[in-house]
C-alpha cells in the first residue's frame, strides 16, 4: 500500500535526497525582511470559518476507555452526531479540509471528515510521538528519533504519503499550521517558520526575553508565547521582545489561575487530552495600538466545572459560571462563543457575559476523554440569561469536591467584593455548615468580617437571635463571627442604610449572648468587643454589668478575655463614669490580678501614656 511507504521507506528516501539538518543552531534569526517575506507567502484560510470542506461547525469528541476509544463528530448547528470512528486515539484530533488526523499509538491515521471512514494510516517509524497539527491539505507531526535527534514530518492529507522530513539536533515542540506555513517551536528559544509544501525554512523568530513554549493557529492568525504572555506572529515579532512586538498578557489573580495560555508544545503529556484541558486560559486576540488586545476585553479561565470571565487589563471578575455535576473536559474560544464539552453535553457561553448561548446534546460511548473544535465563527442564535455571579461563586465555595480548594478560596474572595445582604447570607451558610472544610470556614469568616457592609446587619442579627434551648435541641452557631463582623462596622450611630429597629436589636441580641452561661469564652470576647465598637445607646450598661460581675471571680478565668474586651469598650464608648469604673476595677483589691493589671494598662493607653504593653481584649 502506498500509505505504508510514508515513513518506513519514504522518510529514509527523503533524508537521502538532500535531507540533513534543517533546524540549524546558527541560522539567521529575527530578520524582519525574512519574516515579512515568509508571511507574504501565506494563503490564509477564510477567517471566522471552520476548516472542513462542508463549512460545518463540528466538535470531534473522544470517549471511552484508554484501551477502547471512540471518536464522534458532532454537528453543533444541527445538534446531532454525524459519524463515529471506533479505533485508538492517542493524541489530540486535528481537522483538515477533507480529513481528520490523529495518532493511534504507532501511526498517524486519517479518517474522512464527512463520513468518519478510515482513509489512510502512516506509521511514524522508530521514535516517540510528540505532537500533531494540520492545515487544509496536510498533517504535520513531531517525533523524537533518537537521544539527540528530533524531526518534523509532513504527510499528504489525501493519501498519507510522506512529503518531507526536517531533522533537528535539538528538541522540537508540537507545531501549528496556517495558510501554507508551518510554525515549529525549537529548543524553547526559536519559532521556525517553514514552507508547508517543501519544508524549506523561511524565517526564524528568537525569543530574547521569554521562552517560546507554544504556538497556536486560529482561522485568522497565529500566536506564540509562554506562561508570561502572548505574541502575534507578524513582522514586529522579529524584534523578539514584548515591548516592541504585538504582545499582550492578561492581569489575572495569581491565587488560583495558572498562566496557561495554550498547551505546552514540549510536554508529551499535553500532546494528548489530559487534565491540562480542564485548567487553562481561553482567549482570542487581535493587534490594536501596537499591542495584542484580547478580544472583547475578556479572558476566560476554565477550571474543572467552572468558568470565570475577567477583564484582562484590571483583572476584575466580570462573571462566573458553575456547570452542574460534570467537569468540562474540553473547551475553546471560538470567537463568538466559548465552547465546552462535558459528559452531559456541549455548551456555548457568551465571552462577554457568561450567558449560555446554546446547549447541544451529547450521546457517546463511555466517559468523555477530550475534544477538538473545528467551529471558528460558531454563533448560536440563543440568547440566555447571564449567570448570577453571586450564586455561582457561592456554589463553587460550597462544593464538596476537594480537588480545587484554591478555586473555592478565590470564589470566597470574589464573593466578598460584592455588596448586599444575600452575600452575607451565603457566607454565613458556609460558616454554619458543619461539613464545611476548615480552610473554607476560615476564609469565609475572614471575608465576612472584612466586608464592612451595613446591609449584612440583617443576616447577622438572624444568627444572634438564636438561643440555646435544650428541649428544642437548638444552639446558636457562628455568634463570634457575627459579632466580629458587627464590630467591623464601627460606630453604628453614623452608618447609613440600617433598617429601623436594627440598632436597638444589635444591643439586645449581643447583650443576651454576653450573659448566656453557655456562650463559649472566645465568643464572649467577640460579643463584648462588638458592644463596645457599635457605640449605640444602651451598649454601655451591659458592658458595665459584665465587667463588675466577672472582674473578681477567679473561678471564671476563661472569661478574663471578655472582661478585657468589656473594659476596652467602656473606655472607648463611655464617659467619665466609665473611666472611673475602670479605675475602680484596677485599684480594688478584690479584682483578679490579671484583670486589674489589664484595666490599669487600658487606662494608660486611653490617656496616651507610654506604659501600656500588649493590648487587645485577650490580654488578661
């Protein structure tokens, strides 16, 4: 068979016919005139359109077990499976005009793009497969031939016949193809541009300040870059520097976002579908003002079941979407939508708002392993409602899956930036849930206290209204956290937006917990501190009573911290009578020594003296 000639005899023949090393280590690089001439030879595909001859928007979905995979072509517009191919898939699937190519374990295989029927199979020969790409007419793959020899090989998309091989003395990364050109990362230092028909090297870009870890082609242009940012392949890329090239990077939160603009061309794991597909940045870009502008002023972070839309300049979160139940195992930015594949179907999100534009049913054999989209320009007619970002963030934080703690912590941080009583309700629900992990509990409490949102007072009072009731089997939960959040609001006399009656309720509810015998000692200190901080009429009386009740009882040493907080509150919100009371506590011989000492130091602090040491209501 002619296809079997491709590597076994064809590669050897090609090497004999003037092969040699085409990826030389001393070739000229960063020559604007060479890059300009190379790009002038390109015959770009139609922008914003799929590559397949039928012009259909298609998702190629790989499912099944490692030993038995099935490739299914799904027409995204019709919502139906067009064909299935039953056979081994050991790489990403790459579409051409009339074929779909893949690595099956020891050969490049092509199936018909319209029917899924096998067309040809071309063994790669001795070596390790490292990545594959395709354009309309050809497929290109990288193979490691020996300890220090790599090769980029081109095969005909119709016949599978080997067209050329370009050997290299150093590591080659997975290539990209576009408009009759092939772009090959070389030694993480160069991006080599070759003629797709002949393998002739046309130009070379050398990164002077950043490594070159990936290359990506879309229907409209080619990009390259690293975890640090993205370059457009244009004449300005010949400078090799971000400052003088068409370059961009997104401002994203480092707490959970891995800088992963595209698959690492040098990682053989990423030559196939893997967990990396579930944690990546989705984007499109175009030149604007001498730099790369991310399309729609959005970059989307995909992580597991979740998608976050960010402003790439400020890093501000614009929206969040939480997909129910199933991870999105594959995703891509197609220009008009961000498409993803999960076990329960294919979705399309609006990059600007996160609204669900389309849902396509998916019926495949076994678990979905990965997917490739040939669907540039897919723009479904549906106009769904944008997701409720608050609800999405709360759902992420409350998720029981232990794999993405960093995402949950980010969701809590983002939730804290939103205003409104509902946010406080969400945070309190997490804090009060006994199944919440310690890390999430701690972060939720920190966020709630730090918000300083007066609209949270209603939900906080709901927590404080709970009482210990043995018969009813009830006990208050998160009293201390609620008290700390109220304390952070400060002087409630001056805070606007508090509902009538809430100010008085704050004092009543806090006082009730202050004198509740079952209130834990640490929470007592928080309650006393909140009474002192709120500066409300009526707050002084319970503080006076509490300080006098417990200042001389050595058997209640666990409440000493709360007594200290009461002393601080009296001095902060009281007048002459309160200072006199604290002086009495400090001087009276019956006062527990630790409390007396704290009261004396608190008086010196209040007077601006230098003798105070320590401080805070935990000092006694």
